[in-house]
């Protein structure tokens, strides 16, 4: 996915890399896949994980409820 593509909702799980079982959106609207479960950033507005365990998934609209966006890959 190119960085200028806007998403109307969460990215499709079919696009998730194998073994990347978490998805979350930052307050600025950026979605990321995570290999390990992320945690809310200390300053707020972002999810955090080791950078090797985080991969850009797309750009959506800013989300004031970013801290409620964490999803685990469906079974």
C-alpha cells in the first residue's frame, strides 16, 4: 500500500503479514501492524512496540478514540 492511500476504516486483515497478529491506529490516523501486542505510548496518541515489531498499514482519518483501536487478528 502506498503512503498516500487513505483508508475509510481499518486495513483488511488479508493484507497483514503472516505472524503479525495485532493492528492499531494512532491518534493521527496512521494504522500499524504489530508482531507483538503494543502498549499505549507514555505521552498518549500512539501505540508503541519495538520498531522491528511495527509495520505501517495505511493512513486513515485522525482518531480521538485511538486507544480503543487495538485489534487482534481474527481466528
